[in-house]
C-alpha cells in the first residue's frame, strides 16, 4: 500500500470513527445516563488509553507553566464543545446536529479574519452563504416538522467552541506531541465536566456504571470516536496532509446521519438530505480555498 493510499485509509477510519459518537451516547441516554456522565467516562477512558500510548513511546509527561495554561484553556473549550453537542442530541436528531457542527472550518476562517486580519476571500463568503442556507433547510423539515431552536443554538455554540480551540492550537505553537497534548486536553476536559455536574443541573450529576452494557458503550465512546479517531487522524495528516484529511472529515456527519437513521430510526427527508449536502459543499469549498491561499 503506497503512502497516499495508506493516508486515505487512515483518514477514512478517522472520519467514520468520529461519526460514531451518537451511537454510544444515544444508547447511554436511553439507559438514563446524563450528558455529564457520558462525557466523563468518554474522556476518562480516552486518557487511560493515551497514557498507555505515551508510556510506550517513552515520552515524558512534564509540561511548563505556559503549556499548562494553554492546555487548561484548550481542555475547557473542548469540554464546552462536547457538552453543548451532546446536549443538542436531547433536542434534535443526532445526525443533523453533527452536520451543523461541521461548519466549524467556516467559523475558523471568520475568526482569523476578524481577530487576526486575514483577508476574507470570495470563497469564504460563498461558503458562509451556503452553510446558512443549509442550516435553514435543516431547521425546517418536510411538513410541519421543525428543529428545536435551542438544539440549533447548542450545536452552533459547540462549533464555535471547537473553532476557537483549533485557532488556539494553531497559534500557540506548542512543542509537544499530539498524544501528549490530547492527554492534557482530555484530562482538563474531564475536570470541566465534573465541575459542570455540580453547577449545571440540566446536564445532570455523574452516575456510576452499573451494567456491562453501560461499560461497553462507555468503552466504545472512549476508544472509537475519541482514541482511534485522534490517532488515525494524526497518521493521516502526516501521510497526506491536513487538507485532504479535513475534506475526508465530511464523512463524519454522513456517518452520524446514517447511524441515526439506521439504528435509531431518525427521519431522513429529501429536504434534509439537500441541506446536509449544501453544508458539506460549503465546508469543502472553504478547505480547498485555504489550501490554495497557502500555496500562492
């Protein structure tokens, strides 16, 4: 298997595995678990797996004061993004929520333009217009069906939090491996979830795992859409670059929609399919535009 084919394979695995987030989360919700509980076990299990990987690489755990401050902020932002996304599953179809979440590359472009004076390109304006049009189509389904306004707000907050997370990672220029960075992000993310469980009753208090089924889905969340996704994405980026990997990331919401439709019987109308397609096209346009900008 050549380098590009291998990179495409790992990029495909990364996108599909991340798109399986709703599979574990929705099953645990059906079993009475709260948002905070689901996320806590997802983060905790991922941290354990990542620590084992770091030990195997014989990489030191230590970080300096500057790095500590940055990874703490990143952990909080990542947790906010996860909390709002997982909360949105309670108000709308998980597949649609994951599709709206995928507008984060457009938000990154807007943040870079507003705060770092990067010039807004025509492709960015077109992408924003297409993404908003797609969200409108998702917001109003066939017949009398409409999406929850609060659910849409939660997903957009999740997307914004993740966009800010990406900008900080890119601007901070941390000199540590992806595994080490992810350990600390997951660790401080878990701490944020614990704190949230005491002050945000809407997301619920932490609960114990009492059955093998609960443990199984928690392990699935911690390993597949978290550990496997992060590791395979890092491999894909190294082999084929960040842009092709990001474009393949369009399979994430597609996977989430497929899971919601096939496993949880979520409705999938022609209007929703068209809205999903428009959003994915908008994201691909902004990603390709950024690539062309970096090579000119």
